[in-house]
C-alpha cells in the first residue's frame, strides 16, 4: 500500500533503538518517546512528527483522493549498530 506509514515507523524504531536514551540511560523506547522526548536526537523527533502526520493523513477524508504523500515517498535504510570504537 503506497500510503502506508510502515517505512516511517521502522525508521523511528531504528532511531530510538540507537539513541542515547535507550543505549546509555537504559530506558525503554516507549519511555523515551513519552517521558524523555526532549532528550532524543533531532532526527528521532522529526521522525515522530512525520509518523504522526502520516497516520493523521490516512484518516483525513480530503486526502483519500490525492493520496497520503507524507509516508509514501519516504525511503528507509536501516542504520548499522554503533561499534565500540565509535562510542568512545
């Protein structure tokens, strides 16, 4: 489905998984989104907003004719896990 937000959701999960909030502080990704949102990198904050806009666009009746542009043109490439040399 071209209007699916799955690519954005996968990118948000990947961004959260490798954020300092999860990796260094030991919080769960859901806790980071709810309670430590201001500590997340700018990339994760932007992905969260884009995911919200994409999901909202799927419910918007005006966009049913035009299509949900927010999530359909997003390309997701997973990040490689940080190595021990990069974190020091």
